[in-house]
């Protein structure tokens, strides 16, 4: 019976992973060219940084309401489906944008859709993780997610290679968007009650959201503040002519491919070794900034790979740790709170780095690395508290 339950949990994770594969194929392809697309309308680096950061702010801040609503109503599937529809359909509409503010609004709308769906989806995934191991469940999901994120930018690169426009690139992304929604509807049909995967008595029921959670959130938020959005990185590549327009989405695709490989590996080691793996990854990945903003072609590629390793840790390990800190009936709210704090600091950091870019690249790099390293003592303290 236990093996059957694990098999069922695995199938559920894979099915939601395929949804994420097509979804990321859609919106990560768009994000690989959002910065240069805004630049075609005459937007400055500060505008690009603001749009990326404000989109992330809403994309995270609204999760507190979404997560609370999911826990309060139990409508995890309904909220997830509504969020995915908003998240995905905004992307092909970018093909119709004629001004930077219209494009910016759609980019922000895409992030809002993600805000709506993520806490509910992650709460459902955590039920499967209870059977499989949290690190493995979220790592496997992230691997499928990033496989789509790798393929999507290659689609855009192909369109640009054959002399297509940014508008045509956005339009073709309607296809994976519709495929994601179809698979999502199928997942809802086959698994209407994913909470049934977690039938054992919850041993952390009485803990709820405790002080350790807030310490952990503070550390994660400092890392978010120092993590440059790829839109700013792509803007730098185009402005300095370090990469051609075709190579920018290819770099992003490589980053997502590395992410797809490392996420399940990190998840496996988290299940075996615990929290410490996140601290190691956080220290290593902070060195992306000098390589990306000071390096030539090869060093910039290494920097983007380090950047992707950090993103993979954010999207898999951080989610798994939250699930192991909080009781199952509070996870929607916990993910909402965690992502709100993460997003506020991502916004503030992204906007500040956009401003610093126009002033001094050295200041940008010092800020990025310094604030991420400040997070390490907080993460270490949280680790000691839950051991």
C-alpha cells in the first residue's frame, strides 16, 4: 500500500511538472526577451528594472492573499486554474503591444497570474512530497519546470534567427500556453483531492508558523534582494553588445537547462543531508554578479550558469524547507507569506540595481554580493533551530 501511495504521488508530481513544462516554455521564453523588447520602445535601464521588480513584487506579494484564500476555502484547484489562465494568456498578447507601457502592463499581468496560482499548487505538491520526500518532489517538479524554461527561449531564438520579430516570437507562444492549460485540466480530472496523498497524522500540526520560519524568511529575502532579474542581465548584454540578440535567449536557455539538472540533485541531497545544502548553494551562486557584469563572453556564460544554480535553489530547496517547517493545513498561508517577503525584497533589490546600473556597475556588483552574503548567518541560525 505504501509503494502504491508513493507511485500515485510520483505520477501526480510528474503531471503537474508537465503543466509547468509547457507553462515555463511560454512565460520564460517571453522573459528571455522582455528587457530587449522594452528597449525597442525606448525604455531605460531604470524602467526595465522597475517593471521586472514591480512585476516580481506583485507576483510574490499577492501570494499572501492567494495562499490564505486557498487555506480558508479549500479551493486549491480553482485558484490554481484561474492563476494559470491569467499567467499564460498574457504572454501571446504581448505581440499586440504598441507602446512600452502596454507591454509592461502585460508583463506585470503575467506575474500576477503566477501569484494567484503558486501557493495553491505548492500546497498540493507538498502532499505528494510527504510520500516521496519534500526535496525530491519539489526538485523533480523544478526539473520538468526548467526543461520547459530551457526549450522556450530556444523557440524565441529560432524565430529571431529566421529574421522573425519579437512580436512573432510572442505570438507563437500561444501554442504551449494552450497545451499547459489542457494538461492542467487533465490533472484536475485525475486528482481532484491531492490532499488524500498525505494521510498520516501531521506531526507538526501544533507548530504552525513559528519564529524559525520568520528567521528563515529574513535570510531568503536578503538573497532575493541581491538577485538580479534576467531582464536586467539581458539589457546589459544588449547595451554593451556583449551578445547578439540571438545569443541572449540561448544564454537563458542554457541557464534553464543547468537548473533542470541541478534542481533534483539538490532536492535529493536535501532529503539526505538537510538544510546545509541551501547554504552551500547560496554562497556559491552569489558570485554570478561580477562574472555577468564584468566578464567577457565565456565569463558571462559562467556567471549566468551560477545565476541559474541559485534560481534552482530558490525554486526547489526553499519550497521544500517551508513544507517541512509548517503543518499541512497552514502551507498555503505559509507559502503566501514566504513569497510575499521574498517578492518585496526582490522588487526593492531589482529596482535599486537598475538605478545602480546607470550609475556604477561596481556599486551594483558590491550590493548584489554583499547583501546575499549577509543572509548566510540567518540561514545558519534557522538551520540550527530545526535540527
